[in-house]
């Protein structure tokens, strides 16, 4: 299983390298700008840049998770509802870690206790973040339960393997950057954000690989609670969520929704089918580069419609009884 994680980590990155490079260029540019500001304007305190760095790194995390877990080819960074949920969970995670960080105040063993405690919490709560990118949104409590039998696996994939990878790659490339800086220009510090981003992508890929393995072995972990809504179909239309009865006259399934979206948008020029998979479907207008309609099947009872740079899909046809 450990070998499988390593293979999946590298394979996922290399299989999606072109999409990753294209989608991460903008956040990389922002990270480079922040590094330039730090180096060229020493009067600006680094603490004032913590929040912008956090925002950019969350953006990188969401983009990378979605590409590696969903094989998305067209990432629209301006329309990612997952970002808000990722941001909130990150802040909550940091709040959980603050009391543990205070353990560092204990003489002699405090720092070791703080580090070990934060690492352990990170391992047990780590599944929350890839789940957000898949719109499965498991809670911290659920992640704690799901990881009970996978603590050593997660220790390897979330801590040991990324740490080893970061040390080896970081050491080699730091030496190269330092050498080139002395040989060519001291301005090559702009390459450090590239190194940091490169390491971060592989660290996320290791977590994604572990998430896939746990999900494949225990799909029941990730089934959403339906209970009283077991006879309901949920459709998320961009940010709006609507529920419909399963037993209504119009059958609601993936094919029905595809056909209706085709009818609605063909007249607007959306005739090119870009993705046509069992659980995902996308159409685009060949004359509009940055516009699309995306349909995803999240579960047997939940579907998601995403539209970008065009009118929102109408669900009125489902409201006919």
C-alpha cells in the first residue's frame, strides 16, 4: 500500500502536468510578487504578508486537489465555491492547533510535544481537505473516525514521505538556486516560490493518493447522510441548492439533465461536448473561449450544474408536477 501511494503520487502529477502548469501560473505569479516585496522592501514586515500567502496557498491547494482527484482540464479560479469551504476549514484547523502550539511554552520538552501533537492532529483531520474538493465535505469528526485504522499510513503519506521529498528536492534545488544566484544574479531568489510550489503539489498529491485508497477500500465512509431525504433528489445549480421528489412525473437522472441542458444551451451556441463521462459532462461554445456548462453526478441522489460566462440553467421543467 505504501508503494502504491508513492506510485500514485508521482503518476497523478505527471499525468496532469500540463493542466497543473497552466492552472497554477497565476497563483505562482502572486507568490513571486510577494517574494519580491519581501526581498526588495525590508521595511514591510513579513507578518503583514501572512494572510495573502495563506489565501494564495489555499487557492493552490483547491486547484491541485481538483485536478488530481477529478482530472479537471479547465479550472476557473474565479468560480470555485470549494475555495470558501476550504478557507473556513483551514481557519478552523488553525484554531484547533493554537492550543497545541502553546505546549511549546513547557520547559525542555514543550517544543517536541507541540510538534508531535500538531502532526498527530494533522494526520487525523487530513481527509477533510480532499473531501472538500470533491464536494463530499466530510467533517473533522468524521475524518477522525475514518482515519482510526489508517494512522500509520497517513503518518507515512502526510508526514514522512512529504518530509523526505521536501528535504531531498529542496536541498538539491536550493543549492542550484544559490549557485546560479552567485553566478548570474542575486535576483534569482524569485525561483524559490517555484520550488515551494513544486514541493506543495507533490505533498498534496500524496494526500490525494491516500484519500483515493481509503475511499476505494471503504466507500461507505464517504456516503452522504440521506435519512429523511432519501426520497429526494438534490440539484446544486451553481450556488443554489434545490430538492425534488424522486416520485414526480419527470424522472430525474443524469441523462435527463444532460438532454435538458443540451436543449437550453444549444440555441446559445454551446454545441461542443468537451467531457462526456459516466459522472461528468461539459459543453462549450466554440466562439466563446471562457464559457462552459458542467454537469456532475455527485451521488445517485445529488447532481451539480456549473455555468460560467453564460446564463444560469433553468430548472423550471422539473417543477412541473
